[in-house]
């Protein structure tokens, strides 16, 4: 019987030896001898689940030290004293496709539906620093997000959307300094003071080497660029978060919850150290760090994960970096429900998955949430799917009662044990990465990549063997179902975007463009700050591909290590 002897010893060692515990154990053993469910291995993504939890599992916890009160260190129960009684989480939906004009229309639709902030998806060429007319961009323009080539595109995307009234999150990494410079320039053209421009750039290029692949330069110059953007925002855009460190893509690549926590924090430590080396104080950068994490299907593990993440980050910032400002200790995260958990089979079931993942996120105490739409396994989301995703969050907020009290699952033996277990295992990973020399070294040797690959393989094995049930995929199937594409980007979008770029190039001051790019090249070679030369090039209407091309010529293209 699965781990019964080990569980009996654990109960005995933790004082669960009374008559009630003995009676239950005998009853459990007798029932288990007849067989346990064959369609599960009784594990979260990261740890074995025991059949019962009790006071013996939480005896080592100290309430003041490990749990505490909401709004107080170590923030296990939430970063605000009132949490959702004071203000609900920010409801967002990830959007962007085709041309800037099409995306502008979708943004206005989402704002009208009650979404208070925007979250921008960029197409693959933009993410990789190529222009829409580059031969390598052919067939990909506007497909997985919006195409942005020049400042003119950013102006169009936010036409009629006052940047002093919305907060915008941008999922962009290697070219993040360029896109943030464009956003700041749009705000300036709208007459918005810099201290009123609010938003977040992902700017987490290290995880691209680990999990996603939209890198451009080698890790060290990429880290330099990320630190320069952090310093620029600290000095000039006080309401703009210069980095949103992402566990999301690490988890979607196949990592366990523990790996998602540990690898993300290892990257975060590297960013903080780079900012400190750049001359930015820890309490200048600490309050400006935001996060994006991934909520998947093991409901209670995900609730515990966010509680553990808050406690863990608070301890890292206060104990390791000696941060004094309590805002530096606070872990503020956006969450996207798990895209990798969506199925093309019976896609309507994804509405249920996203709702439960959203509920787990809220019970975990997150600050911002977007639900992956039910049709995303088939195509870019339709307006109907995005409306359902927004309405799902509104139902959670207004109809379930879970926002009425702070951290409602606190005190559950299982939740408290699991919170502690996730933190313990994540710290073990962090210690190993520290011994290797930190995140960059762990990436360069391929350590993180291999760990994720092994976890992904183990998960797929469990699915293939039927130990992990995926409804509609390996159980409860509809025979003969053919997934249907629902939404397609207008095939004329690529041609229109290339024509627009051609017009901008014909109308701009080419000598100003060339001068700004030359200054950028000199700054790259000389080790100077790069944000101001990038901003100058953006304002001259130099393109993303031209600006990134200059940096490519100095820093080179990253070539991943060959697997042996």
C-alpha cells in the first residue's frame, strides 16, 4: 500500500498516537487493502500527498514567524491588511493581434467590458527584434500578438486611450527597453507627465534562455539591458514597474510548482544583483519588482504556492539583500491561468479549468489576474471568449464570497504543511543554483533547462499511463472529435503592416535616425547606459529591427549550448 508504513511512522513521530489516530489508521489500512484509485499517483506537481493531515504536520510552525497577519512580514497571508475587502485584484486579459489599429479596437472593447488595465501580446518578430519586412518575419507578422515596428505603431495602438488613466502590462523581454521607450514617448506626445505613466514591462530575458526561446543577445549583455531599464524607471518613470519576473513560462514549459518558484527566484536574485552593481539601491529597485506566475490544475497546491512565494521573497529581500523598506519585501504578482493546461479537445471544458485556476489564484492572494481563454488551444482568443474570461473573474469577485475575508484557507493543516513544504523544496533548488554560481551560470550550463525537460517528461509519462487524468484527452473522450480553428488573423494584416513601415521610413528624418543609431552603437561598445540612446532612436522613428540590429552587431546573437 502506497507509503502507509512511512505515513504511520510520521504520525507516530509527530505525536499522533492517540486512540483516535490509531482507530482511523486501522480503518484506513483496512479500506486501502481493498485497493485505491488507479487513475492517480496522489501527488501534486512537486510532492507526495499523504492521506490525512493534522496538527502533527504543522507542529514546527511558529505563527508569528511563519504565518503572521495580512500586511505584515513575512506576508504569508497577504501583502495588504484588508486584501480584497479593500480593493479587488486587477482584472486583465492578454490581448494583441494583427496590426496596431486592430489591437486598438480590441483594447477599447476590453475597457468597455469593465477591464481596468491592458495587457499587450506582441507578435514573434517584435519579440525577437525583427521588423515586419524582415525576411525572417515572413508568415509571422501579427500572428501571436500585435506587430510593432516603430513609434508610429505604438501611437496608433494607444490612440484614444489616455495613458494617465490606464495601466499597461507588456509581455516583452529581449527588446523590452525599446518598447518601454516607445510607450514613454507616446505618453509624452499625449502630454502625460512621466510620473503619471503607469505600467509594467516583463523585461525578464533570463527565463527566455530557460523556457521560451525569444532571446536575442547572450545572457550577460541581456542582463545589462534589463538593469539599465530598471535604473531608468527608478529615476524617470516612478509608476512604471521595469521588470515582471516570470515563472509563468517556466511552468508552461513543463516545470513543477517548486521549479517554477526556485528558478524564478534565482533569476530575480540575478536581476537585483545586476541593479545593485549598476548603482541602484536595493530599496529603489525592490518596490518596483513585479511578477507573473502560472496557476495550473492542482487547486490546493496553487493556493499554497502563492502563500509560500510571498514568505520566501520577503525573507530573501530582508535577510539576503538587507532591504529596509517593507515595500521591498512585498511579493506583488500578476497571474495568468495555465495556457499549457488548455485542451483542443472539448475546448468548452477549458472554461471550467480557467475558473478553478482563477479561484485558486484569488484564494492564494494575487494582485492581478488574467484567465487563459477557452479557445486559445485552437487560435487567438475571440471577443466572446475574452468576455467569458472577464465575466468569470467578475463572478469570482462578486458572487462566491471568497473575497470577503482575508486568506480564508489559512489554518488548514494541509495548506499550512504544503506552504511550508513548497518553500523548503524551492530553497533546496536555490542552494544548488547558488553553488553553481547563480542563475546565469545555471543557464549557461543548461542545468535549469534539463530539470524542466525531465519534469515535463515525467508529467507526460503519467498522462500516457493514465495516472494523470486529462478530461477529454485520455479519459471521458468524444470519439472522432476534430478540433476547429475559431479565430484567424486577417491574412492582409502582414501586407498592411509592411506598407505602413515603408511609409514611416519614407517620411522620417533619415539623418536623425542614422545619428541616433550611431550613438547607440557607441554606448553599447563603451559600457554606457543604453536607455537614453534607445529613447533618442525611438523618437527619431528608428524601428525595432534597426535598434536591435545595432545591439546585435555589438553583442552578438546567443547560441544555446549543444546538448550532449
